[in-house]
C-alpha cells in the first residue's frame, strides 16, 4: 500500500463538486442545526425530529456550524470533502459527537474509518473505532488539497478528541498538510503496519496532547516534513506533551520520531518499554533537519530490545535538552546519542542518564568522558530505574520519596514527567474513550508535574539533520503487535510553565554570523542575534546577493524569549571563490556578512538513520 496513496484529491472531482454547488446552491442565510444519527434511524428522515441512519449521509449533508450527535451502536465509516466540497469555519465548525457505545467497525468507501479530504474546522469527538476486518486504512485520516499544478492548501482547525482507535490496518491517525491541528485525549493502540499518530508534510502548530498510545507496529508519534509532498517540507511549532507512549516499535521507529521538525516543544511525556528509539530528532525525508527544539521534562525508558533513549542526528543543531530522564534497558544502547554534526549550539544538561553516551552509535563514552569531550551534561546524574521510580515492575513511574531526580532540575524542580507528591485520593483525569483491548492504562496517584523549563534565552534551537546510523528493519506488510505488557502507566503528565521573564522594552538586531569560507555544495550555519530577548516572536528578513549560489529563506523567526536563531543553509552548486553577501534586516537595522564559496563537491553517501525505521512507500 502506498504511504501517500491518497495524498492528493483529483482536481477534476473537486472542481466538479464546486460546479454542482454553484449551479444548484444560491446564497442564503443557513442556521446551524443539530442532527442525530442512530442505527435504527433512516436517511429519509430529516435528522432533527427523527434520526438518520448512516454517518455518510450526515457527512454529506452537514454545513458549517452543524453538530451531529451519534447514538450508541455500530456504524460504517464516512468520507467528507470528496466528491462534495464542504467545510466548517473558524466561528462555525462542524462537530461529530459520539455517545458512549458509538462504534465504527467497518471502513468507509476509502478503507479509512473516517476520511477528511481537504476540509477544515471539523471536530471528531468520542468515537470508538475498531477494525472488524475492513479498515485496512487508517482510523482517522485528514489531508490537505493539492491541485494539478502541485499547489497545496493546508487544512486548519481539525480537532480529534476522546477517540479510541484499535487495531486498524495502517495508521491510527494519519494527517497530511494540516495547520492548527489538535489531537487530544485519544487512546490509539495496536495499529498493524505503522504508527499510532503520523503527521506529514509542511504543517504549522500541530498539538499532540494527553494521548495514550501503545502496541503500534512502528512509532508511537511520528512527525516529518516530507518534502516530496510539497509545501515547505518542515513542521513548525509542534507541541507534543503529556502523552503516555509504550510498547511500540516492533518493526522500527521510536516512541516519538521527529524529522524536519523545528521550533517545537516535546515536554512531560512518559515513554516506556518501546522497542526501538525513545525520542529521535533527525531529517529523514524532510527538507531540513529537526532544529531549535525544546526537549524537556520527559521520562524515557526503552526496553531491553530497544535503542537509545534520545538520539539527535544528522546536523540537527541548536536543540535544548533539559530535565529529562533518559534510560535504556539495552546492553548496547544507552541514554543519549548525538552525532558530531548535531553538537553545534546544543544545550543539554540536568538530565538523569545511563552511563553510556555515543557520537557514532558504534562506540560508547561514559558520562565523565562525555562531559570532558563535549562540555555537556555538567549537572546531569547517573541513576538506575530503581533509584528513581515508585515501581518499575508495576509501570508506576512517579518518583519515589528517595528518588535521585527530586529537586535536581535546572530550576530546583524534579526531573522527568512527574513531580514527586503524596498520593492523591482521586485519580488524575483519564481518557474519555472506551478502554482498549490491550491493557488500558489505569491511572495511579495523580501528580503535579514540574513547570516547563522556560529554557534560557541563550541558544534558540537550530537546524538541519540528515538521517542517523544503523537503520532499523523495514516494516513488514502486516504486523499485529503483541499486546502491551503489564499494568499500566501513571496518569497523563501535565505541565505548568514557568513565568515569563520581565518584558524588555527595546529589541534590536545585533549580529549576523556566517563562516568566512564554505565549500561548494555543502551546508553552513547562518545565525542572527538580538540585543535582548523579545517578548513576542521576531521575524528577521534575510536576503542573498546571489541566490543561484546561496539561497536563504525569506526570513528566520527568533522565538519569544530567545536572543538568537540559527538555520542551516546549503550552497546550490560548487563554484570557485565566489563572494556572496548575505543580509539580515529588522526594522531600520541592516547587517550584512560576506561568504566566500570555494569549489569542491560533498560526499553525500553516508546515511545515518539510527533507530529510525526504514519506511517503504509502496
């Protein structure tokens, strides 16, 4: 099955739908309606006084602002947006709200249970989706619209909440070209071929929060810019937080795998017993690497057959890694692996780690050697799981009263996804959907997790990795992962951000840094700096005097509270001693720097994939 098998909607089909709409629909003021669907209803009913019978009829009828209430019972899935183009709006979304017991157990016309094609502002809330044998596609799929000229329009405002997706054939939630996406409080388990959650192509502001994701064949959560799908080829400002991710990756991947993800935050996640990587930052098939990201307050414990708890590879520079627990039960892997091309502007400290680090995924270094070699992890500590948690055997990853992680973070809080507190009399909020077939996580005593670190205004994380070493095996075409083991994890972590710094009234562009000389057809770093941290995002305009030789993006964003942003720039072709002037502009401040490009071709044969799975596209 092609991984991109429905990435495009036929232009003819889409336009014909618009033509039909224009011939038969006249502008009228339509009030929002609440419709009902029931297995004992009829699609000949009005859906208001008497319920409809099928979800597809509802999906083909609703307009902006409408709500569909789905009663308990079993249903076939549905498609929206093709061939009938319809969508919600920011002020009038379309909502499908399922009652407890409402279950989709057979695929739609496209083999996905729910397929949203080129539609925006749709909320899917509370469905159980179980594979009765005909859901060979994804549980929920959402795609943007790419026309015949290759121009892609992202969807926006898709909300997928409180759903329980079990055992589908392809991917639990498969998202392409979506901005302002929210995936929240879902249970996603035992997908047979790939990930629990996959977000591909150029996306802005996706949020994956509070989900329980387990037993999936590949990664728990996988984000990639996937340049071949069009758009910018990167994912920007993602937020992945408070998820419980376990027993994934039997065919490859990681708990959280990021390719071409930039200026994003991964915080307060619990990932345990995953069978390949823990958290991976790389490039893979994106246009650029994973850069300028904040990885904070996560607890990662890989299984004995797993890989490194944290991998940063392939020129993924400028990332900030603070206050995490990074452990692996593997005898050949360890806590943190960073390739030498990803060390630039890396800030990594105050983590709890194994005494095994690597720069090449072949040889290991002790923490002491890592500290002296790379000047990182100055305040990090070595600990075993038994020195940290209440009960590893029972998958209770709250900190014990004697945990070495208590008070050891950069701001005096506790390290990891949970803060140490006395057991609460009531469990923390649980996920709404019905329990999954494999062991559903039962909440243990609730906690007050540590505030998100508000990383120091120094390194605003930066840019571009290529794939990392030792590729994992390709996924087999149909894998049914074994049920997730043992009892369940602690409740979903939450996060309390640190207070923002005192506003700085004046922000000015202060520098543009480039190397004096670069080699043709090789990447180099371009860094722009401010005189003081900004209290809102600042966009610095960039330009090149010779875009045929060095092409830069139109601008680079320095995030709120940061003083610097760094991007990786490639020379377009080899050339002999050509001078190119790069210019940064902010308001009335204009700063230039000159780069001399010399001739030599780069060898691009090395391939570093780490524990990243080898994904087929057929």
